[in-house]
């Protein structure tokens, strides 16, 4: 069955254009015109990815995204006419996996959809070791085949992008990764000033795994170089 994409925008012409674009690429497309309608569709349809506008009636895109994130970790691409860096950081910090500004290039949007779906279904890192079923680090346990991170024995609710970052860092504990390399490995595309994008996702992961996110034990920044997963004494 073709993978299903939900397109949400109050501009019906934009929804129609994106639907035609994605259908030509072989996707099945569902349409919604506000955040409330999107939530209703998600309760009964096997959606694999969402393209979501920000400014919409009834329930705006960011509010809808926060509600979706309470139950699902499927990829969400925010589509917005707001192009300031602060708007992009806000969208990413509230749970978006990617942010595309209007007006968008159809080929770029299609490529980003393909990249997000590939990352969502294939979270493994072919350049890292493949034989370990569980990767332990202090309070953390990452189950490789499940793509699930546990903290103190409890599963951590991560988005697909956050899981990919955790996968990379847990497989390479102690190694420092520049933001550019994290972006290229996780987003699977060339990086152009990726610092803010990576930083927002790192901060979100910290909030979910650290006892004190302001003084992180695990996800640490090495100033001027990048980020690493600090190796801790295992507590099994």
C-alpha cells in the first residue's frame, strides 16, 4: 500500500497543489483544512507523515502539532509563510521534524517528504556497529531493533528525528559530532548553517532524558566543536 501523507492548510489551492505533487510521486494523500480536522483524520487513518501549515482557523498548526506529539511520533513538516529564523526555531522546538518556507519549490518539498519517510522507517546507522541489541549508558538503555530509548526503565517519547539523533550518539558514546555532521547524517542532505536546527533538537532530547536539563549529564556540548553522548557508568 502506498504511504499516506496528510496535508493540512486552510488554503485549498495549496493543499490541491501539494496533493497533486505527492500523488505523482506515488503517495496516497489525505487533506485537511484546519488543525481540528487534521486531528480527526489521524484517529482513523494510517498516516505516515504530516505537512502542516501554521496559521489556520479553529486550531493553529503549532497547537495541533503539540496535541499530535502527545500520542504519535510520526514525521511532521511545518509549512509556513513565516520565514524568520526565530519562527523556524519555534516550530522545531514544538515538535516539527522539518520546516519549509512558503513559497516552496515543489522538487524540494517532495525531496524532504521522501527524506523524512526514509528516516522514519530506516532509523539504523549503517556506519555504526550492528550487533548489539541493547546499548547501555548509565540510566539510559537504547534498544536498537525497537528504536526505543529507555530512561530509568521507562520508554522516552521521542520524535523520529530525535530518535535518529539518539541512535547516532548512543552508538558512538564519547565521540564528539559537529552540528554539520549530525545534520548530514540525520537529515541525509547537505547542511547549510544547521546549528540552530540541531541545537533545538538536542535541547528537546535533554528535556526528556536529563534529570536536570540545565546541567546535563549525558547530552553535552563541546564548545566550538559539537555535541556528544557522555559515557557513564552502567547501572544494569
